[in-house]
C-alpha cells in the first residue's frame, strides 16, 4: 500500500508519541491526520497496541467515516473525527486520549479554570467541558453525535475552534486538534499538564481565584498577539 504515504507516516508518528508522553495506556486513544486534497484521513486501527503500530497499519477513511484503504478496522472514534474534519476546514489533525487528569475533569463535568500563566500561555479562558450527551443522541449514531456535541458546544459558547484547540467531553475524555499532527499532540500534552496543575491548585487552596485579567492578557498576547515576542 503506497497511497497516502505522507498521512500514514504522520499519523503513525503522532500515535507513537502518545504513550511516550504518558497520555495513553494499552490501546486507549487515537490520532488522525487529514489529506484535504483527497478528502480522507489516516487514523489508528482499533484495539491495536501502540508498540505494534506501523505506517502501513494506519487506516485511510473518508469524511463519512467509510474505510477507503487498509487491512484493519479504524478506531471506534473514527466518525467523531470525520464530523470534525467535515465542519472545521482548517484543522489538520485530531487527538483523542483518556489521559488521567484531563479525563478526571471531564468526568467531574467541569470546565478547567484558568489559574496560572501556563494556562494563559495557551488559552485565554476556561477549558470548556461539554455537558453529557442526551439519551436520544446516545441511542443514535453515538460517535458521530460526539462530533456534533463538540461543535455545538463551542458555538453555544461563542468559541472559535482555531483559537480553542482543546475540549473535554463530559463523562468521557479530552479531544484536541491543530493545523498539523505535531500541534495537535502538543495541545494534548499541554491540556494534561494544565489539568494536573488545576487539580493541585484546588487541593492546595480550595478558594483559589482565577488568574487576573491583566496577566491573562499579557501571557496570551506575548505568544499569540499581533506584537508577540515569544520564541525565535
């Protein structure tokens, strides 16, 4: 199988990083990488341990969630990825994990408050947590509905997916995305770190206050503003 070589390799490398970063155990989680010109994406095969993956084992799927190429079944979360790619034209990769701290906040059904500058460096507001899915949605096309659940929550909160590249799905786990696989994986690792820091903050001081607006603005804009000066 020589088709889609680039996205197969990118998806393999991104999936390989998840256990190295401590974001997954066993077969939990998945990464996908899109090829917009062909309207397909490469995604981890379902239930295959990370140590057994290879570029050739990545499954090629279209935006309807149908397998285009590959000898294995794609991730059970494939239709969630497909919905997000169909509706968000500027993302290049998606990561889904069940990382411990981010998943704990999702299970607690809480947005992650912005307590410190590490959080503010990456996002200027709370990390949103999507409310639990309705029974009707659960009984329907569950994985597909998860994608719409994410999209609709950001719309309701007037949040832009290009600015908020991470979310918690209530009672489930986190999803992150980005313009490419490297950024999507980076966002997943950052989300896990922010989740852990926020939990520890509340354990140390249950009355901790969110970061004040001037610090949020300073730290976010020095990385992302029109006059940003972080990095080379």
